[in-house]
C-alpha cells in the first residue's frame, strides 16, 4: 500500500463537502482511535468553525467520554454533547423483549438519527469513522454507524489507522486502548468479531487464508451495498 498521506485524505474530504454544496461536517466523537483520527482529518479539511463533533453517550463509560473530550481539547474541536441514555431506555420499555444484539444496535441507530438532525439543521455532511477491516467483516450497524455520507478511512486497514494516528499525534492512551464499540460493558471489537485486528488485516491483504472469515465477508456483503432492486426487465 502506498504511503498514507493525511493531507490527501483531508483534501478528498474538502472536495466532497464542496461538491455536495454543504457548509461543513458533523461526526460522532466516541473517544476511540477511528473517530479521533477522522475528526482531525476533518478539521484539517474544513476548519474548526465548519466542523461539529457530537459526543453521544448512550450508557457509555465515563472513560470513553473523557477520551473524547481529551481529543477535543487537544485539537480544539467544537463539540456538543447529547446524552441519549434516557431515550434509549425509554424506547426499550415500549418495545417487546429481544436479544442483546437487537437492543445494542439501537444505540448506533439513535446516534445516526441525531447526527442527521444536526446535519439537516446546519446543512452539513455526515462523516463516518469506519475502517476497512471493520467494513469488510460487516462489523458495523446497518443504518447506524454505517448510515453516513462519506467514509474517509473506509479503505484503510486498522494497522493503517494506527499509523495515521501516530502521524496526527493522537494521544497515546487512545492509540493503545482496546478497540470497542461500547455496545455493552466489557465488549471489545476483537472478541465480537472472533479474530484479532492483526490477523484480520493479514487476511484482507491476502497474506493468510481463513474460510470462516471468507464466509463472513460474503455473508455481510449486503451491508456494504445499497438495497437491491428487483428489475422488471433484463432479469436480475
């Protein structure tokens, strides 16, 4: 893979905003490495005044909120906190009982609703923070954290994001923390996917083979595509 240039990514973001005739960017700042990297790339693309970073706790750990605020303070990011915890709990009260995944996936979907509310309010573009490793595994919530306008690091493996984070001088404690979507206490990305990022990146680079992971990538293909449409003519 060619050398990762933060400037090239920021210029790409800037072009996308310009072409969409929007005035700026809104994104969710979670306190994790991906959103931290993307927030700095976006600030470099459109400037502080045209970037809104939303901190959206939803039964979120205090540590993650502190980490999000640490990034915001270091890079002078404009933030707004909207606590979705009570809305989430009240929604569960009126819904029938369901499994852990069904309940947990409501959290990123509530965040997506909030991001687009502010996007409409300010005429901003919603920028996603998913990386290639997660996207290929389908490790994101459809119409949740997958519901965005553009994905600046969507072609970068997790190891590339780590490299970029060091270049951008993201705080060490965020670079070194165990990746987690924060869906429930003790949840981690690697446990949930059943594979380490290091191994996954090697598989995606073609350096290793694993039929189980290959099947997961095939099975989750629908999450990476727009909804399929039945064609009246010309077959499927």
